[in-house]
C-alpha cells in the first residue's frame, strides 16, 4: 500500500528513523500515560493526500482506514508495530471518548486561557493548530450540550466563533503536521491530574465565549 508520497520519499534514512522513533514514543505516551486512543492519519504534501485519493476532501487530516487504531494503555512495542506499517503517519486523537474539544480562534483561546489560569479554573490540555485554532479538552458530552449551555448563559445568538467537536471527529496531536500546514503544538500540555478527566465544558464556556465575543472588537 503506497502510503509514502512526495517529499516523504526523499527524506534520508536516518531522518526517517529518528522521526519514526519520536512518533512512536509520542503515541506510547498518549496511550500509556494519558489513556487516549491514537489513530494513524494521512499526511499531505504539495496539496496531495497520502491516502491516494485524487480528490480527497480532507488532505492530510483524516484517519487511514486500512490501519487499526492504537488503544488506550498500549505499549511502545504496540505503537511501533502499527507505525511500521505506515511510516510518517500523522498522530490523530479520536474525540468523543475520553474528551470533547472546544475549538476557538487562537487569539481568543490564548486570552481565555490566561484569564482561566488567573481565576484558578480546572483546566485540561490545550492544543494550537497551524491554521490558528485553540482546542480545549473538556469532558465528553460537550458537543451535544453546547447549544443548551450557550442558551442558558445568554450567548446563543452572539454569533461566536466557537464550536464543539465530539464523537466522530479527530484532532491532530503534537508533534504531527496538520494537512501540510505545519505542526500542532501544545498551548497547555497534558498532566496526570486532568488528562484522563478534563473539566466539564460549563466551567470554561463563559470565559471562552466572552473572549470570542471580544476578539472581533479587539481586532
């Protein structure tokens, strides 16, 4: 199965091995330490997706259908076994199991995170995407609850740049590249206290909504 494309083929053998080792170590950390499942994902180069579909609707940003996911608790050997089948695969985390995600513009997310830390709110991991989004890990169920929570808080008609990702979605995990645009990064790395039990969305939503509301005014 021809997964490797374009520039990935041109990488030197030593670089490939170092990159593969880093990916396998990251996968084993996600599964063994944080208790998340990991899914091998497609990569993109020069606008082409490694899945091989000429008109792929999400180049470099979707799971590879022919490779199994690495389940929570899997070892480094198990991660390595999967990644040797698809060297260079992106590391994707399935949403809607151990966590949902609140997704906002990076500027609003950084502002909200600073306020939350000052307020002493419980916080889970937060990633930043190369497309300029901040993704807050929250307890599962946020995607289904978001409309009701926004209504109860009075933000339902504010036209906020805020969405929730739930079951069926995947996010690109650091240090993987997202759709050929660059690597995902941690804005707030996972820690043992909250990685497996992120906070309910309602605890963060007010601050996030306010920051999203302010963002167009500040821009």
